[in-house]
């Protein structure tokens, strides 16, 4: 299990896919609001003048000395739902991220979000 204290140190590390190919740079970590455990990360990808943030699950992530290895292929991550580098994830787009990776999505009983940025 990955602990929230550990993931704070991951910011600005390279994110590599399950074949060790670089995807981008880790920007932020989102926790599951029901457990407060790290669930997703945003990865900065694209050209320097056209960066965007894509979401990737952290469930199988492994931290190395200067990288974070995720359990997904880079092309799948790069096709994931994205936001601008200064944007906030809209609540109505949260479910699309989970669907992209084939993961179950469960909003709170009163419609609370499942992800929160830390």
C-alpha cells in the first residue's frame, strides 16, 4: 500500500509505464475521498508550450529513486481524460477517468466526489 506521506515526495519525478518508457512528469496526487489513500496521479505530458495533465491510477505504482512506475502502457495513459495545467478536474468528468481504465466508479451517496487533490 502506498502512503500519502510517500507520494508527496513523488512530485516532479518522471512517470514511466509498465515497460519503463517515460510518459511524463508527476504533477499531483489525488486521494480516494472515502479512504484518504492515494488513488490517481496527474502526469504532465506534451510539448513545453502545450502541456496538459492526464490521469493515471496509482494502484500498482512502484517508486524508484527518480521515477514512479505505473502499471499501465504509456499509450493508454496518454489517451486518458486530461485537464489543462491550471485547471481543476470537474466533478462531472471524474467517472470518465475510471471508465478509461476499466475501473469501478462510486460517487458518494449524496453525490460526493471520489477524488480529491492533495
